[in-house]
């Protein structure tokens, strides 16, 4: 017996959304907060979700903090951008002062041994797998967790905001607060890009940034220089950065070739370090 499969019957599963009650709760918390903050790591895998996140954050003046980012999740030149955190052994001040934290698409939003949200913060988590079923000993101290697609959930929240009154005074105060912190962040990065007798990773990355065009696609495997490279590339376009998302080394070489084959019109740049160059089998890659 032969079985015939019609591809029209095998479409992707429709993305999950939030219940109306959950939409209302999240929106109300964000609107009434003093220092609302979004923490994300990989919402940028869907550029449309980045656009929706940007629209929401600009509307309500919500700060955005990246944690171990794998993509361009938010434009670095946006005044609401609060930088990115990795495994540095100190408390992130943006996270410490936030009274409402919305975690969207993140496996490691913070490392609680050294860096935690305000203990009174109201935390919500939106992810296709908020329980991280394959990660033992993983949990967040959330008020609620939601198994939902980021783009779908953000569109639902924005649609609900159209039906309620905004709070202009709170929005203005939040916008001023996050913009002041952003200015200080950018000034500190600019200072590190100066060179004094030696070429530093910060200086080199900034020099590369000034030569990028709109077609640039960065394949990044910088390992201990991840944060430096992401900070000083200061990318603004979703879809212009990819990392391996895994723990092994050597991914960048083959990934760069594959990216160029897939997008021949784009300028593909592979950035690597810490032995990942050798692990890429460079004789074959080159």
C-alpha cells in the first residue's frame, strides 16, 4: 500500500498566544510601572518580533537589557537600550532597579548567584518553552509564565493598549530615566574605543563598525570577547548578527561559507577568537 502525502496538509503549527486575562495583566503592569524592563536573548531570531518589541517599548518607554544575546534583539542606538550582560561577577543596575521585568525569549536572563532582579519586582516570562524542560535545576521567580510565541504575544499586548488610557507622566519619567542611563552607557563605551600604543579589542571592533555597510552579516564566535564585540559593533538591524547558540568551537568558518552561499549579495564577516579559528579547520574553510 502506497501512502501519498500532500504538503499542503503539513504546515507549521500555528504560534501560541496569551489568554485575554493574561494580556490585560501584563499590559496593566507595564503601564503602571516606574521602571519597566524587558530582558531578552534571542527574540531577534524573528526580525518581525524585534519590530514589535521596539514599537511596544517606545510606546511605553520600557528599557531593554540583553542577556547573552545571540542575535540583534534591539537597536543599540535606541535611547531605551540598556546594554548586554554575560557572566560578569557583579549586579546589573538596570535589573536591580526594575520594578516590572518582562523576560521574553531567554534561557539565561541572569545568573542569580551574582546578579538578580529587585526582590520586590514583578516578573513575567514569555517563551515557547518557559519551563525549559530539558534544562535541569532551571527556574525563575516569576509571578506568571506563558508558553507563547513572542511576536504573537507582543501584538496582543499592543492591541490591548489601544483600548486603555496611557499614563503620560509615568511614560515621560521612564523615558527620561532609561535615556539618561543609555547616555552614560554609550559614553563609557566610546571612552574604551580610544587607543594608547596598543590595538585593543574595543578599538579594533569600533574600526570595523565604521566600515560596515547595510549588507553586512556578522557571524560571531568571539567567546571571551563576545560582550566586547557586541558592545562595540553596536548593531541596529535585526538579522545582521548570528552566533552558534551552542557550547562547542569552530562553528564560524562553515557558518560564514553557508551564509555567503545563502546570501551572495551580502558582505559576510566572521569574527572569532580563543582557538575557535583553529577548531574551524581553517585549511578547508579558507
